């Protein structure tokens, strides 16, 4: 990946593999279609979205109250609460807890917050083995890669990639691309890790202020194993994961899985309201620049996000450029907002990785105005003089041209006459991105859906 954090440059690397780019695009659109089908099965879907948006907006406006209520109720249940101002403090708290118990192996379920805090390398540098137990996360961990999607971490990989990785790291049969075989091999290895780990760490999907408990949603049951087998359970959560009441949870569980993967509900929706018998439970509540969103009238609704990934599955830019091109822990539309707001100099290209089509806003289960926020962030970056001079000039020329309808119409007519007459070496050269993007893939004999169901494509 590029080191200058420019999305366009990084995207060129991804689209250079034309076949994979088209496959990635189709795979994510297939998930988007499943979401649409699932949402249409609920007549009150739009009412649920509106209710969820109101709950989250109310909670963020009263965040101090609900965090204190959560701390009080959790403490009464024997759970120890820690507050961390940033990633450094979060990692130090985790390490202190592990060191006190002389932990040498930690099993960890999916947690984008720990990815954000770079917890794995922090602990590994201090002699603690960290095993990611979500299958997708484990695959990218073995490959020393970051997740490319918050729900489908290895969506950028094919069966052959996984098979080669497992052969090298787990000793599986070389050239065996059967997903069932590979999954069983991963399960056997992870089962041994669960039984030998001294501590487990989970993320948090929802933290209920009223009860002082947390809820974790998974499809593999790995969070339950990590929280139940070792005696020490650590849960890492951002301040935005709080919801007020237990009854509010039903709104979000009806929206989350349907938006993410088209499922009615995740296979496991696990409640943790106390340490296991003879064990300890610690919850680390992390800010890490989240509170700055509360002070922003334009961007505060970004904290309403429930991390379903629906905006990524529908985004035409994300689908065709891959998650790694964003160089932020969370890619796609919501990641572009979070990354450029938190670190504008580092991620100043992300608000431009967007067509402003509004599809992300249309599918967001909590009705975040994603496209409007990306548009306003472009303006903020311009005012802060953080836009590349060439891009700024091109935008000024385009704005000037579009402000003169007659001239714009004339330019369009000229372009329609000139472009078809340009040499194919310019327009349709296989060595340039324009040529590759115009190249249509050969249509398979079976439909994408038929191949997916038959197991002929990667999960």
C-alpha cells in the first residue's frame, strides 16, 4: 500500500487485478441484495430505523448520564469498569490486567476497537500471544494483514488464498480449496487455543445502561468460548456503544444482522452480566477521539453507527477499490468520516472516495446522513487547506463550468464528438485504469447466486 495515505493511488493497486475487482464488487452487491430482501420482510422496517436513530441520538446527547448509570449497575454485578482516554491507555490497561494474572496467551473475538488501538502488536511486543478467533480475522492475522471489512474481514481473499495460507501456517493439505475442509482445520486449531488460553477478550456490540451488562453478536460462537473458558474476560467498548434500556436492544438486534448480512438475527446474541464463577470480568470504556464528534453539529450523528457494514456493501467506490485502499481501520463511507474527522491531515483523501450517490445513507439502519457528512468534510478540508492543489484547481474549474449551464452543455457536446474519435491506445489500453474499467468480464455459465449457493465461490 501507498505510504502517502492517498485513496486513489491505493485503489489503482486493487483495480489492477481486474478479475478480483469484479469479483469483490459482485460479492458485496450480493450481500446488499440479501439485506434488501431481509428489510422488505418487515413491514415496520422504516419505523425501526427511525426509532433506532432517535434512541442513539438521545443517548449521545446524554452520554455522561448513561455511562455513569452503566458503571454503577455493572459494578454492582461484580464487573470492574475502566475508562481509557485513548488507545495508549486502553492497551496499558489490558496489559496490566494480563500481567497481573501472568497471562501468556489471549484469545480474542472480533473487535474493531482493538484493531483501532493496535492492541495485537502492542501485546505481542510484550511477550503475550494473541489469537484472533473469528475465522475471517484469524485468516488475515495469519497473513499479517488488516481486515478489509468490519463484518467480512477476509472478503478480499479467495479460497485459494486461504488454502495457501492455511497450508503454510496450519499444515493443511496443499491445493485443497474445499471451504468445509479449511473451516474444520481452523476450528481444530482454534479449539486447542481456547482450551489453553488464560484470558479472553471480546468486543461489545451494545452496552445496556439500565442493566450494566454487555451484548456481543457473533455467528461462530467464538466470543462465548473466549468469555467462558478462561477465568479472565476483558471487554473493550467505545463510549458510543451505550444504549439506555434493555427493551431498546430489540430494536437494534432486528436491524443489525439484516443490515449486515441479510440474516434475521446473528447465530449468537450473548449477554454478559457478571463474571463467570470464580472468574473476573473487566470492561474498558474508550474515548480515543470519539468525544470530538459530540461537539460537532455536522458530524455527531456518526457516533450513532452500529457497525453493520451496510454502507460498505452498497458503496460503488468501496466495492471496486477494496477496504485496504482506505488505510483506516474502518473503510467505506463511515470510515471515511471517522478517519478524516479524527486525523484530517493523514486521511484527507477519504471524503473524496465517494460519488455522493447517497446509497449509504439510504441503507444505514440508524439513518446517519453519511453522504451529507462526506460532502461537508470536503468543505472543511478545503478551508483547512488540506486538499491537494491539483484537486482543488480541478474542483474550481468544474464548479465554474457547472455554474454556466450553456457552456457546460456545449462542453458535453464537444466531448461526445471528440472522445469516440480518440485512438484506442488512449481509451482502451489494457495498461491503464480507464481501459481496465471499460473491460467487461466474461459472463459465467451460472449466475453468481447459483455459484455462491453451490459453494463454488468463496464465503
